């Protein structure tokens, strides 16, 4: 997955499948589910030594991309 300066490939990409499996139909509406998704993404970034100062933007970017993908799949 690549967006701007964010690039997740190889071994780390299979962890994103775990995020995908935990997505519910209305996850973009429920704040508690969104919080769980943010935590999962943060853990993946930490595991692969993503720079801490860039993590907030990376999490935001990943969740925005996930919302867009869910919208495309649903719509």
C-alpha cells in the first residue's frame, strides 16, 4: 500500500488483512470501532518501526483510505 510518503509492503501488508477482517459494515459511523481500528494500525506501525513522529498522519491516511475503499465496495 502506498500513499505519499507512506509505504507498507511485504510482511507488514499481511497485518493489514487483520484490520480488514475486523471492519464492520458501519465501522465508519461507530466511534468505538474506529478507535479499535486506529489502535490496530498503530500497533502495526510500531511493530515495523515506523517513525513515531509520522505515525499520526500515517494512521489518518490509512483510515481515510479504508473509508474510501469501503465506500467503493458498498456503493
